[in-house]
């Protein structure tokens, strides 16, 4: 096992139609409105942006992302990452009973030398940090989508 290779998968059940979920996820500029750990977004052009994220560990990650796939029919959004993390991430949105399932996959390696050196001793902290960030994002997106649905005249309540 390479201690500098991280593969994460998170699945979020959301009480919203897949099209609404997909639209929220493709609008990366609005992530800071519902995902507290996404601190800053700076659009570089139509396909590139810079994200600053921070969870409970005392450091910011600055990522340059490049859109590599946008497929609304398949519900897929994929980006290549460079900077403090190198690799890719992908959202896949599908219908499920009660709404949608959004699956987030990430395959990355740290770009920072210090993170690479701390790979073995800090791996549990890095993994826990990611899990906390994803939990917070799920909670935030549920609330955001509930407000979006109310504004469109749908009835959807945030899930616990």
C-alpha cells in the first residue's frame, strides 16, 4: 500500500430530483454557500478554477481544478486536480427512491512535500478530516436543496 495514495468514496442520499442535485453540484461557484469547508472559489476560465478548502486540521488546501467531463445525461461531473492534491474527483448523480444519490469519488496524492512526509503517521488524521468535510458537505447540500425546492414550489425537507 502506498501511504501517499488516497481513494475516497462518499454516497449522499438527497431528497431532491437528480436534475436539481446535478445543477447544484455543477455550480461550483456557489459551493461556499452550502459547504463551509470550501472557503474560496476563484474561476480562472470556463474550465479551470482554484479552490481553497479547510476542514478541522489547521491548514488550507489550495487546488487547481480542470473540468474533464460534464455529462448531464449520465449525471457525471469530473475534474482533474493539481496543487496541494493531485489526481481527480468525480460526482455521479442518479435517481433513487425518495430523490437522488450523489456519489463522490476522489483519487489523489498529496502535492505538498510535508503531507507526503507525514503520510504514515498522519494518514488516520487526513482520512478523518476528509470524512468530516464530506459529512458537513452532505448536510449543507441537503439544506441548500431544500431551500431551492421551496423556492421552486416543491415540497422537500432537509434530512437529519
